[in-house]
C-alpha cells in the first residue's frame, strides 16, 4: 500500500469507524477499469463486479430505511423517494462528501479527461465501496455507514421535494416522536363543477394550518403546505 | 385464520421449513389491494409495501448468489443474468411452483378477470412474500428459501440462454469442482479481411472441443458450443 492509501485507511477508521479485514477488497473498490487497462502486468481487478453487488446492497438498505421510517407512505411514493436517493448525482455527491474522489485509481486518459469529477464514475465508486464493505463485514456494517452518510440527508429533508406536502408535514412533525395529525373539512361551497373546499390540519388537536382547493385532497395539500410554511418561520 | 390459511401455513412448514413468528406479515403478503378495497370495514393492509421491500431483498440475494457463483463473469453479464432471473414471468413461475397462487386473497372483480393467473400479480406476490419473510426472520432465512426455490433453477441451466457458450461451458464443467479451462489458437489462415481462426478448448489438459470463426473470440465461442454439444450427448 502506498502513502495515499494509508491516509485513506486512516480516514475511514477515524470518520466512519471502518477497518477492512481484507484490504484487497477496498483496493479493488477503488480501482477503475482504466487503471487496470494501463497496468496489465499487475493482474488487477477493477471495481465493476463490486459495483454490481453494492448497487443491490444499497437498494435493500435504502428500501428498508424508507419502509420503517414512513410506515404510512404507499408503495408508489416509497419507490419515488428511493429513486431520488440512489440516483447518480445523489450517490456521486455522497462519494465526494466521503472524500472518495481523492483516492480512486484512474488511468491517465481517464484522469486527463476529468474522470475524477464525473458523476457516473463517482456513483459507481460509491456503490463498489458498499459492495466491498458488504463482502468484508456483512449487511449491518453497510447499514451503519449509510446511517452516517446517507440517511441523515433524508432526515434533514434533502429529498423532501419528492414528497407531497402532507407526507412532508408528517415527516417533519414526527421527527420528535409520534404525533396524531388529522385533517378536518370545515366548509364547502359552490355548484358541483366549481366547488371549493376548506380544510384545517391539526397536530395532536392543535390547529396548525388552513387550506382551500377544488377537491378535498387539494385543500388538504394546501393546508399542509401552509402548516409547513408557518413551522419554518 | 381460516382453513385455507392453515393449510398454507402447514405447507410452508413442510415444504420450506418456514414458520412465521408474526403471522400478520404473512397474511398481509397474501392480501391484494382489490381484497382490501372490498373489505374496507376490516382495516386491512395490502401487500404493496411488502413488495417494495421484497423486490430489493430479492435483488440483493440474487446478486450475491451470482457474484459468488461466477467469479470470472464481468459485471455486464451478471446484470443480464440477474435481469433474467428477477423478471416478471420468472418470478410468477416461482410463485406458482410454491402454490402461492392458491392462497392470495383477491377481490371479486380481480378474481373474475383472471387475476389469480396473471403474471404481474403473481410476481408481486412472490416479492411481497420475500419482504414479509425478511421482516419476520432476517436476510438469511430468505436466502435459504431462495436456495430451495430459485437458485437450483440457475444450477440446472434454466437461465443459461442468457449466457454465452464459454460462460455456460465454464458453469457446466465447474459444477463438480474447480477445473482449468483453456482455449488454444491452433491455426489462422487467409487475408486480413477474411481471415479464419481455428481454436481448441481443453479442460484440465484434455481436448473437449474444436471450433472456428472469423475472429479468435468467435472461434472460441464455437469451440465452447461444440464442447457443450458433446458433453450433452
């Protein structure tokens, strides 16, 4: 191992309490195919198979996290939220935050064409790291790593543009523990084809927002959006 | 639980040594949304969230199985093979083999329109069962189930049309243990634009097939196909 690698091993230990038993797996995760192609005499393996595995590890752990965190959200919304978390630019950003971009071994051509900053490459790198960690230490170790790097982003609302207002309100209010949220229709007026509905939203019996709309559902979304706005003020 | 369910619980135990601790999870996995819609007074949950989770559980376990079984296959081929294993008609067939189609709770409309035989519905059912099993008993229990139901199909070559001849030959020969397979170029003739290559394939030093083609790679594929043919005679 060269000096750069030692620095990386130390940073993994200090920042994430991760120590690889099989250091070769970590090295493989950080070896791009372009590097292998330029060092054929070294008989290296690139990180693509680890990426294949890591992709599936990530998918399961993110799914499990969302499944447990949002017990009331239907499957369709869970799928959307998962897609936003595991998409290329999200994963590339996680890789950068972990400093992974500094340590990947690239071929010269890839380096010169800016591969080290490329989202697709960094996304693959993040997944191959997860694959290596899974093989080295089983699923729960990867889960612990994601708890430090990925899941807090969800808790901080980084993906909440994927949620509708009612879901987001629920998510925000339940951060501190279980609460009871209910929506009450207070009024409806007008002829059938242009009827308007008024709704109030309550948290543990306390009024936190009012809304209106052309359907009950739209009025509830509006009430939730207003409640969120007031909470953020 | 009614009688049909008891029969199912018994069959799971006898055929797959699976006993659910939380029987509600199993019931939920076998509850289609159409049944929930027709029994609103019962406050049931359908199996869609479990399917979301089970889909990811299956993806990881199949990936891990392929990663370990085929240490030499590159990522692109692993991805193809995985896709063929987890696609709708494959999963629906697994659900039928397990007799799951007999036990799903459907609404009358869904039943009358032939939902019980529909691949998409049975595929979702298979995944939601895996999701329920994962929540009830962790990952390794699902792996054991797949070892009985899904992985033997790969071992028996059910997905080998997805593999090229060289990969398939390797898979067949290594069933009995590690062997050394090598391809030897024995001749090449003709001008550059219509050159022909002849290859022989050896297993532990023994000639098992000959082939020819317009490239070395094509000649090796041909040799592997011929070797497979002779092995099957």
